[in-house]
């Protein structure tokens, strides 16, 4: 099953690269949703040679991930884009080709780190999961730092969480189900709160440019 | 067999020289099928070449001999590259360790000749096309080198002739993700090197969007025939590289089955290009560098995958 894992992780890496270069918000949301699909299916690839108790856990994780990352998040973000009066483009603060090149450097870093790590599960340590996960984390951070509108920062946050989740799957054997689901719930609440905030920013200010929110005032001058 | 080998090696070369204009014909047929037209015959490029050769050439008085040297030298460099491209299990007529760097350099030389012959006309319009061509080439060449480097890592050799024979079926599956990545990168390189849609439209005559077509506007008659033929050779070279990559698992089966597979793969590549041209629109000029960097990223990722 390692080939399937590798192929889906390669898809994750490529989607992250495309995400760095994407210009339209709706397109970015779609990319994150496909990532969610790949990650939701990821636990199933290792299910054949797991014992029964782990199998149930893997099914639960897969189902919860698919609902939240492939269903709820995209639906929420799409709603914000549709209802908001704002721009439908991401507003990067560095040029997109520069972001892509930085992404390639981050990719090298991710492979280097995964090379240095000693993992409890050597069978999965050979696969692409760890570098892909770390690359997801770096991409998410890069997106949060280099994008100016609130919604693209939320997308960056989801990409970051996707990376964390991929790394977490390697430890599914040792970590209890409750932790996995707890993380998922945390992220869900975070994105939910961010979604509500962005929605309100959108409605009250006609924009969601976080650069313009640095000055806090009670009343307009 | 050993005595026959030098003769056998020449056959794919001659075949390429004869059959290269078929690929643009096939692509146009696929595009016509998508559009619901009958389309020009598959042999159309042969007719065009034959017609152009019989015509005389007209040169502007501002031009020098570089204008007529450009098409000839770019055709010669494409022909030279062909000498280094193997045909499945058959090694190329010329091969040495490191010939893949020479292949990229020769492709660059061919482009350079086209560019300076465009600049030689003194037309600012053609210079604009030349500038765009060079701008994109500056990104294409490193990407292509990275992709070929990943190939070299895969086959543990720096010679194109031994790379594709070093991938028996079991290793082909093990390298699966890397091969897919190299395939994607090579397809992007093929499209940009041959000025196909998303990067450049071979049919366009809209001034602001032309890249390659604008550079050859001043060439007439036999010179234009040389350019068209050289372009079809270049297309054949890149398509053959792709075909070799995806039929590498059959390289041990013998020359004849591998040849049939490669011919099928070449047809599929033509179909793929035709499909891409039919279902996608041209990219905005500012988006092109991103896709080229993406092709380079595919090469780097494949390199990482292989050297884990």
C-alpha cells in the first residue's frame, strides 16, 4: 500500500505548490478541499494490515476528516466568498513566483528534516508522509505570512493543519482516537470562529484586508 | 546482431527525419475532431514544405546573412539533438556520459539562432517576440535540466541512451511517483519548447500575444520551410523523450515490441497535445513563469524522491 500512500502524498505536495501560485480565492478553497479528500482517505490505505481496534479508529478518523475538511470547511469559505462584497483574488504581499521559489526551498527543508527524524513506525517512515506533512506546515505558514486578506490567511491555516494532520497519521498507532478527534474539533472551532470574524469584517468594512486593520480606533477620525 | 547494430541505430534517426512532420498533422486532426471539423489532412505539413521549397525567398534590405543562417542552424542543431535521443532499447547513434547536458545546450543554441535572426530584421515587433522567447527560455532551460537530472538519477547514468534501458519493470513501479513527476515536468517543457497552447498559440496572428510566430514573420520560402521542419523535429524529440520514459518498462522485451509501444506512445503524446490545445486557453503572460517554475519544482521533487 506504500505506493498509494506515496502517490496521495505527492498529490498533497503538488497541491500545496499550486496553492502557493493560485490567484483566485475560490480556486484556493477547491485546492484545500482536494487536500482534505486526499488526507481523509489516507488512513484507509494502511487499514488492511492493522488490528481490529485500530481499524475502527482509522475508519472514525477518516470519516471525521472527510466531513470536516472536505465538506464543512469548503462550504463555509465558499459562503464567505459568495456573500462578501470583497475581492475574489488573493492579495499576496510578495510576488507569486517568489512565493513558489520559497516553497521549493521549504520543500528541500522538509525533506532534510524528515531525513533527520527518528520515527516510532519505521514502515511509514519510508513513505512520503513526513516530508509532505512538513511541507504542508511550511506552506501554511508561508501563506499566512505572505497573504493580506483574512480569508486567504484562513486558507493558509487550513493548509498548515492539513500538514499537521498528515504527520499525525504516522502516530495513529500510538495516539488515542480522542486526541485526533480533539485536534480536529479544535481546528473546526478555530476555522468556524475565523469564518464568522471574516464574515463580519467583510460586512462592516467592505474589505478584508488585514493590513488596513492595524490602527484600532473607537470612532472614525 | 552486433554487426547489425550500427545499421539498426540509424533506422530510428531516418524514421524521425521522415516522419517528424506527421506529429503536427496528428495534433491538428485531434484539434479538428474536438471542434467538429474535418481538418487538414495528416500529411498537410509535407505539402506545405514541398510548396515552400519551390518558392523564392525575399529578403529585406536591412537584413544580413544572419537572417538566412538562423533557420538553417536551428534546424541543424535540432538534427544534432536527434543523434543523441535513443529509441527505446536501441541506443542513440551518438552517446557519451553527460550527453543530456549537450542536448539541452543544443536546444538552446537552436533557440539562440532563431532569436538573433529575428533581431537581424531590425523590426521592433520581432524583437518583442525574441525578448519574450528568451525570457521564458531562461526559466525553461533550468527546469528541463532539472528534469533530465532526475531522469539521470533514476537510470544512474548521465547518458540518455542508458537511462531508459536501466528501468526494469519492478524498478519502474518503485520509481512510480518520480516517473509521474518527471512526466508532468517533461510535458510542460514539451509544450513551452514547442510553443504550444497554454504558453503560445501556433495559430495565432494577434500581435500582442505572439511569441514564436512573431519571430519568423520575415522568413519566406525555403527559409520558412526549414523553420517549420526544424520545429517538427523539435516536437518529435520531446515527444520521443516522453514516449521513451513511459515505455521504459518494456525496454527489455526486445527491439520490435518496444518499437511498436513507442510508436503508440508517440501517437498518444500527439493526442495529448491536441487535447490540451482544445480544452485549455492560453495563459496570461504573467502566469507562464509560475508554471515553468512548477515544472522545475516537479524535477526537484522527483530528485528528492529518488535520493531518499
